[in-house]
C-alpha cells in the first residue's frame, strides 16, 4: 500500500442486509412451524404417548382408520356363541319339567315315559349376610378363695374382621381399585357390614403383611426367568411424583414403586441380571448387557410412523422403514402360527436386518433434524434389535409389560395414586399377587383368603406356584 492511500472498505447495501435477515427469520419460523405441526400430530400411534393422552379428535381418526365397512353385530355366516352350562355337580337345585299331554294327539303322558332331557340354567345370587361370631368371655368366682378368674383371650382374634372379609377388602381396593369410601358403601349395601374408612386402611395393612411371603416368592421366580419384560410409568404418592415399574415373565409379574427411574435406582431391582430383558430404549436400562436385551419394535414402529408423516427425505426414510417393519411383523406372525420354522425366520430376517441397518445409517448420514439423532440412537441398540430372531421365548415387542402396567395407569387416573409409603406397599404387593395368581390360574380371592388365614393362625403362607 503506497504512501497517502487508504484501504477500500466494502459497504453492504442496507437492503441486502435486510433481505438476509428476513431470510434467516423465514427459515427459523419455517422450522418452528414444522416442529409445532409435528407436536400437534403426535399421538399414541406415532410416539410413546399412552392412548389415554390422545385428544377426542385423534381418537376419532384412529377409530375411522381402524374401522371396517361391516355393520355392528354378528355377520352373515357367523357361528354364534352361547353361554356354557355349569357342570351338574355345581348346580344348587334341580327342577324337572314333564309334559302332561301329547303334543300330537293330546293323550295323557306319564313321567316314567321320559326318554330325553334338554338342560336350561339360570343363575341367581341369594341374599348375602355376614357371619358374625360373638365371643362370650366369662369370669368365674372361685368357691374357695372367692377370686374371680376370667377366661383366656388367646382364642379371640386380634382383628374384628376375619380372613375372608379382609381378603375381600384387599380385593376391592387393591385389585379392583375401588376407593375406600366406595368399598365401605359396597360392603354395607351388599353384605350389611358396617366398617369405617380407618378400619379399611388397617385391613389393607394386614393384607399387605399377609401376602409378603407370596410376593417374595414371585420376585424370586421373575428374577430367575430366562426372559423377562419390563416397563415403567408415572405414579403419585400424596401428590408427589413417583415411578412405578413392572418386571413380568410367563410365570409371574411383580411391581415396585420407586422414587425415580434413574439407573442407580432401577439396577438393584433386577438382582443378578439373568436372562434376556425385553424393554424400550430407556437409557436407565443401559446397565443390562445390550446383547442380552430385546428392544420393543412396536415403539420403533410408532417412531417410523412419525418419520413418515414428515415432508421430503425424512418422510421417505420413514415410509421405507415402515415397509421393513411390516415385513418383520409378518414373518413373526407366521412363526407364531407355525407357518414358518425358526431356521427359515433366520434366513429371511438376515436380509431385512441388513436393509434396516443400512437405511438407519443413511438417515444418520443425511443429518436430518429430529430424525438422524433418533436413528443414531436406534443403531446404538443394534445388538438388541434382533434377539427375538435367535432366542426362543423372546418376542419383538414389549406388549406384555405394557399390558401388565395398564391396570396401574387406570388406577392412577381414577384415584391419583396412593397417599403414603404404606399405601405403596399395599398397592404393589396386592397387584403382584393378583397378576401372578391369574397367570397360575388361581382364584385371587381364595388365595388372598389363604394368606390372611395363614397370617392369623401362624401357619406357613401358601405358595403362588403350588399345583392347584
């Protein structure tokens, strides 16, 4: 630069600067509108939201999409179902009906001439009445020293409510999730039993202690199971946020209410971490070896649906992923029906696996907002995507655990959870017993009654897994 010269400064036209700023704003607003549209479209079909969170409009759309053109009711050619007759050893009363005259010539007929019988049954509930036992404890004066001696209280139960009534209370509030006030009214209306709200709470505590051995037994079975499903949901304790988790196997189901869903809180629940764990992609479960996990493909299906609803490359990736997932579930359905053998499933799924993983890798490389990151996370679970192909008893979805949690979700919505740690124990224990007893084809009320009887008499607690 020579002496006396000045540097040339490039001046930006104010109009160009204004245009650049407006273009930046348009780009930002376009991105924001896209995100808001995605939030509005988000429902239980394309995200991890529960069906109960869907708006009325979303539910109506889902019904229209899943509905058929058929009218309601039985269809032409459908074989109707009739109520099965109760076995005769369970019939309380027999009433025999004979014709008095021939339906053809009106000749008198004798009952001794009967050759065939057609059975019909009706079921009625007789008036129910509580069985009340009054203990008369007598005091007797000694004729020798005049000392009055009273009979021992050892034979008198410590509770005013017997084992079966206690089991009914536990069933009403802990399994059928009636409020305590509703349970009080039902017991009064149906059985004529007068019981207070405080007494219901005390009975719940006794039932909770009575079933503890059975709950411990269920936990032992679940933790040793070769395949187990797990999932969690929100819970409330006196208005405070808690979390509720289930671990379910083919033999048993257990529940636990926890302070949070962090890994350090969840990991101790799973003991030695044996077998295969089926779950969603929750990072809190990363303490389980990825090679011994199965990620829920139903969740991935909903994620693919959300991708497919986008415009441009993201939508194309989502639609292609949906095609592969459809093939996956088709093969799985054929395996379950016996149409495919496992060796054939392995052969066919090999190409599907290659194509799916290649598609996910392309999606990551495309650096698409809200899509590439999700696909990268799925690939981080690569080892847990295909366990169901090789391992007997492993399913590609976590529907088992989600079904087990459903009752608790409805309970929380109706009653806003529990009010104390003691209430938490009652809820998780009674539901553990109920769900496991049903898997073992045991009558829940009878089992609860047996537990309460054993606790009262000091006898060993019954087993959930003993042959009926």
